[in-house]
């Protein structure tokens, strides 16, 4: 056992450049294998790798990650709705489907994107101890993407969840039906324009604007 | 009354054996039957409903049906400020609550580029392991009770209480500590806590030794778990099985050792336990060894606890800079991670919760095919899930 003193800890963040090279290499190999289907990537030093691929290359990307990069472990799959919440912070909306506020532009996160809905999956290599996040844009008019069940059977339930929560259709999924919500539920709760109905019934006082101390500056 | 001659008797005996053979060889045809287990059933510990189509005693197809306890934390997190989210996520895996908070706080710290001071990291790790011990202790008793042995569960509840007392003494909450803060911890440890905890760890080691004899050494337990529910490593990985479930299939992977999160695991000397068999027995065995290992981790951490502050400098009103981060830790049930998307506001823009049980239990339709009805219980118990961790 090594004793840790206060001075020891600061060295822990030093050996970072090397994993970066490994992440660059991963991105390059994926780009090679996917060709035109590869959009862009984003690396945070020693921390994480994001890759964005075309919708048609979604399953190819998963296969390549599994076979070329050794990402045997299927971590999770979900989606992000980049629409700025039309209800604002308090969610106490009085109307059902307000138009998004024009003042809030839609901004996608790491590795960019163009559309409102983005698929996200996370894969991990248990030998390299490194993970990557793969994203794909879904065009607004056609929220559908190929299923990953053929590559990772564990994607089944995650896709059912994304289907009911975001309304994204998974082509060739054998059993696309609700996993959490009751069968007759209408709407896709995790979409940003889906109101949090509990707040309609009773406004929640949990979000309070903290008053600043005298002399304190807002960060 | 007619006497039966010797050759006649022989003939009758021959006919009788033929008939008996025929009975054995005939495939007994039964109509398919649907067995509904749950949502409220002692064997499912939580509202997990299982619909199994049976052929005689064999499962043709089994399907877990969940959602009875879905609370929509991913949606709720979008309207809570960052410090308020920990209150929600305490209730995901309710047996090891503190462990739920850590990955979320780590993800937020990544986005803020804040690192907790060493003392906070060490105490976090201690409480993390205490949560693991409290959680797995109950599993060790619970699996035995599902196989028909009542005593171990009482012993587990009794001894878990010592650990919960320590968690309560440090955090103020037995089940929902809500103790982790962005940049550190709410409070320092109370006086005398370290010695008390070491004594409790001593007790927990005795508990593990006792269970090793009482449960693992039990013939009936072995007969009911050996070779039942075998998960090959590659199948397990493709289903996203993590934690002790995948280590019981021989995969030497533990995020405590292999992850890069800011916790103090790399400062102590410990071992990752694996088992090559991949059956229910192996999963129990690995968890038991891990509990004992966790007591050693806690002891070492408490011995080397650095002094210093427990909070880094963070603003009182926490606004997390825009960005995305994923942080995952090795929770009692397996990998738990949070994918946090921030837009630079007081509230997260999107939180994706990767909970271990959801992925662990997603293998059941594959795993339960062809098993016998009593083995359903063994397999579900050994995969070990918490309903709150599935339904979120």
C-alpha cells in the first residue's frame, strides 16, 4: 500500500498525452473503414472521444468499432433532442405545444451535428480500457435508423427505450414496443417539447434563484 | 385358478418391460402454458414482472416486463439544478445510494474542470465501498433465501445494519445520504468514526467467512447453482453485462482499477476477483470475495486518509459550462454512468443514466431459454438487480 500525502496527488494528471494518440488512432481507423460515412470527431485530451457518422453508416460504425477497435462491450444507446426547451427553466407551461423561442439557437454538442435529433451510442473496449461515443444525425422528416441488434444484441432494450422516449424508428427491429410506458401512452416524453405534466398540476418551487451575497459576483 | 407356466411368466415379464420402456420413450406432449410471475412476487424483489411460456417444466420463452416503477429521472433531471439532481439519483439503486451520486458528480466535475481535494476523494471512495458492502451483503442473504434457505437473509439484515449505521453516522442518511457535492463532500467525518468503521469491517469479514461456509459450502446451494445460467464472456459483453456478472464469466475488468475517474482506488493494494465458470455459483462467489476485498480497501483507505480540505473552490451558484461528459464507476451492481449534456445553465440539458441492472437484466430472454422453472429464480437472483436501477 502506498501512502498518499497531499503533495502526491498532483502528479496523477500528468501521463495524459499517450491516451490521446490512441484516441487519434481510433478515430483514424474508423474514418478509414467508413469512408464517406464518417463526418467528424472530437477529442478531449486523456478523457474521451466523440465520433459522428452518417445515418447510413450507423451499423457499419458499430461493426467497425467492435471488430477493428475491439469494443466488445456495448455500453448504452440513446438519443439527444437538441431543441432548446420551449418551456424554459420552470417548465410551468400553460400552453400545449408552444413554438420554440427564436432567441435560442439550436446548438449541437461535441463532434457537431445539423439536425434536432441525434443518436448516441457508447462502446467500450475492455482490453484497451477506453470508450468512445458515436453519434448520428437524424433528419427531421424521417426519424429512423437501422437497428444494432445484429451487432450487439444488447441494443434491443435500449432501442425500445429510445423509440418510446423520442419516437425514433429502428429499421428491422423485431419487437419495437413500449418498454417502460403503458401501451396506450401518447407522446414521446423525453422530447423537449413534451411538457412535464406534473408541473402543470402543481408548480414546483425547487428552482429558486439564489440571491447573491453582498459583494459576490455571479460566476 | 390357473397355474402360470414358467415360459408364460417369462413372456408376461417381457411384455411388462416392453410397456415400461414404451412409456419412457414416449415424448410426453403437453400444451404450452404461460406462467406469469409478478409484478408482485417474492422471487422478483421489486415489481419486475416475468412472463414465461412453458413447455412442461421448461421455459420456451421468457420476457421481463418492467416500467411499473419508472419515475422518469432523465426528464426530471432536466428541470433540477445540478446539486438537486443527487436527490433523485440516490433513489436509483436504493441499496447502495451513495455510489449512485459519485458518477454524476464526477461527470459534472469533468465539465467544470474541478477536481475534489484528496481527502474528499478518499472519503468518497470509503463511502463508495461501504455502499457496496451494504448492498452486496443483502444480495448474499437474498439469493440464499430465494433458494429456500431462510437463515442467511436474517444474518445479512443484521450485519448490514452495522454498515448502514456507519453511513448514517457520516452522512446523516441510512439510505439516501445525498452527501456528495460538486467539488467535494458536504461534511468531514465525525469524531471516532474511523475506529468504529474499522471494527465494523472486522465484523463484515467475519460475516463473509461465515457465509463462505454456510452458503457456498452448502451442498444444496451448490447443486442448485452450479452450471445454472451460464453466461459466456462474449455474449455477456455484447449484452452490456458489467460488474460481478461479467467478472464471474472470467472477464478481468473492473472500472475501479481500469477507469480513469478521480477516486482513490489506485492508492491502495487490492485485487479484482474473477471466476471462469460464468454460472450462478460463480456470480455468488465473486460477489462474496468482492465484499471481503471491499473491507480491505476501506481499512487501507482509512489508514492512509490524507488531511486537508474536503471542498474544492466552487462558486456557490453552480453553473456548469457547456459541453458533454460521460463518467462511469464500478457500482455494486455493475457499471453506472451518467452522460451529462450541459448548455452552461443551472440545470443539465440532458442526462442519460446508464444503470447497471437494465443492461444486466436485458440478457434474461436469451439466458432463460430452455431452463427449468426453479432455475428461473436462481438465475434472476444471481444476476442481481434492483428494480429502481432498471426502471430509473
